[in-house]
């Protein structure tokens, strides 16, 4: 068997198959997921330019306060974010990265990306992982659409769409990570990290729902909902990008 045949999506003796890991589509999808880390840079810049009477505190300040268009009092909080356009643009870019990752990365790739040499098992007995991968893609897309809505409809517009978008991000993102972590548990130790990110986010979301965010440090609780999603999806993107890069290098070395 030639090196080219070894890397082609042909069926194996065990009934499995290898998707086209080296395609440009998969590579772009991986980097789209990884791009969500830009959020942390944007948030730090916006916080540094905060114009409220009191310095912005991540423990008490809500993330959406950074995207509020107008300065003033919002739900008894002093809000003034001169760089709100940057924050809202970051939300939209983050959501777009998640959406592109959901669309471009195939379900078959998500099943095996965490383990070099793995193939996608075929047959009725192996449908559950594929269903989980499809669900993770859909939920990631929902989360991406949600954070785009958050950026396009800032909190001080007092629209229910802002709250709905935030829920889409928190619920979709946390459950997507739980599914991806479960898919990867037996393939790489990174699976535990992805699962933990989803678990922390989901637990914080449940806590926020039960308490109505009436806790000592609501900003911390909200960040426990959101930060793990961004970190977890970026980790998934990095793992997939490395796997796709390995496959592309192998094909280049084989002259295919």
C-alpha cells in the first residue's frame, strides 16, 4: 500500500473510515474555533478604558456591562464603557468563529481528531458517538449565534433578545463541551479538561438560575459560566488544528 492510499478515506478491515483530515475546510474550522480567544484580549482592553465612577471589578461587574452603549445607571449598577464598540465587536467575532467551526468541522472529524491514527467506526453499534458529534456541532452553532446576538443587542437596549442570546451561549456552549469531552475521554487526556470546562460552566449556569444571580460576586459567577466555554472551545480548536496539520504534513511528505 502506498502512503497516498494510507491517508485516503478508504474503509479499513475493521469497518472504519478516515475522513479527509487534511482538507482546507477542516483547517479553517479548527482555526475558527481557536480564534475565540481574542475575547480575552478585547475584554482586558475594554476594562482598562472603563469610565464609571468606580473601577470595573470582574467580581461584581457583569460582562454585558462592558458592551453597554450609554453611560448611566443600569439595574442599580454604574455603567460606562467608552470602548463598548470593541466589546460588542468581539462578541460578534467570537460568535462567528463558533458558527464557522460548527459548520466547517465534520462530525466524523470531531469523533477522531483527538487521537492520531484513529478511524471512525462504521455500523449501527457505533452511531452514538456520531450522534453526539452532530449534537455538539449544533449546540456550538447555537452558542455562536447567541453571543452574536449579545454583541448586536447590547444590554442597555433593554431587549429580551440580549438575555436570550446570553442563555443560548451559556447553555449551548456548556453542553457542547460536555459532549465533546465525553467523545474524547478514551482518546486523549485533553478530553478530561474539555469535560471539566463544560462541567464548570454548566454548574455555574445552574447556580445562577437557582439564585437569580443574587450572589456575593455575580461577575465571578457569570465568568464561571462563560470563560470555560471560550477556553474549552479554543482547546478543541487547537487539538483539531494540530491533528489536521499532522495529516497535511504527512501527505506533503508522501508527495500527495
